[in-house]
C-alpha cells in the first residue's frame, strides 16, 4: 500500500507503478481540501495519479479510520512518502515487512514536514535522502539507506524537491527488493543529534530586515513557491520574487530608489530586488516597476 499526498509523493507512486514486480494494492492519501481564492474542493496530486492508474484510493480523515481501512489488506510493505499523518503502532505491525518511509533530509537532521525548506533556510550546501523503517514516532525509525546530495546555489524549494523526488523514487524499488531479501542492515538514529522542522505559516514570508541579506535570500529560496517573501511599500504588500545581494551597507529596512535599481538595507548587506509584485498588480522586472515610481527617487524608510 502506498501512502502520500503532494507532488513529491506522486513522483514515487509513478515510479513504483512502472515496476513489473511491484503490485500496488491501494493508495492512501489525505482528504480533498479547499484551495485557492474560491476555496474549491481539490484532490491531492497523489489521488489524481492513482485515479489515472486505476488504483483503489482511500482517504481516511483520522487514525481510527485509517486503521479500520488497513485491516482489510494483507500486504508485504507500506511505502510512505509525505503522507501527513503519524501512524498508530498497530498499523505499522500489519504489513509483513513493515513500513518504509522516504524522507528528504540526512536524518536525524530536519525531522518533520518541511526538511527541504529548512535546509535552504540554513543555507546548507548539501542535503540527502533517508529511507527508513518506520516506527510510531516522527521520522525516528532505523535508517535503511542514505544518499547525500549537493544543493545548487540558486535552487529553491520547488526545484530541489523535484530533483530529490526523482533521485529517491529511483532508489525506492531497490530498497524494497533488498528489504524483502534481508540484505539491508537497519542503523539506529542518534537522537541526541536530532533537529526538528517547524510548520511553515503564511506569515513566515514577511521579511525581517534585522536579518542579513544572505538570510533573506535563503528565505526566498526556501519559501518559493509558497508562501513567498514580502515586505510593505506605502501600505501595500510588495512581493519579492527574485533578488540579488550585495555587501553594501545601508540602514536596515531603508528603501533606496535609483533609476534602474532598488536597494533595501539589512542588518548586514543589501538586497536588490529583480522581480517584484505589488499588491493588486502582476509580477514585473524592477526597471518597469521603478518607472511607475519615478517621483520617488529619494530614500525612504520602511514603516
């Protein structure tokens, strides 16, 4: 049985579905949720793919429902990729060879739901894939296989997730075969070295200019595509979609308007927005944006 919800998980489901020696009995995913401005009820990406693959789909809304559904099946493995619900211990004991989880970090570093964003926020130069034998605690299971992966300088959460998903989806079938043949030696995690991810909220995208220019650039990488990063200009939200940094020092939060560039000071260094989106407007490059602000060529402090 495959468990997963977002695009990252769908990549793994697609990979497993191509394996001739893997039979997927059912797919378990989160319930449909309202999304967008109109709050339309939207199925998760894994459900959409499972439909196209003509697989049985289960969408329990709580642990009790989940357990009741799982008792109906006799399978060798549970494969869990970004599903979004902690399993009760009883559920983990149902499959013959246990439950295997794919986690996009070098466990025990960055346990939790947002490891890709966390690695970018910290400016890490490398991340990885950990495939673990699940237990009832969050990402604490014994490690079956790890692959270390460098992070490119300009990668963001979206592009890094896509790349990691492809790599780990290729690893997964081999792990299942080796686990079935008892060829893997589970390694316990060092809980003393564990770090945890926090849940990302929409408000996390608000820029704090008491951070350094480098930290704000890392925010942009981590929060692309969601929630993005923003500040305020004349009482309106200004999203910054692309930026560069310089070591030039200006007052933190101070907007400096020039003919073809905008500089905003931070506690260390300056950010130079390259593509922005003012509230109620479409994204635009900085030169076009500044053309609409020709009268504002003097410095102005951020309120």
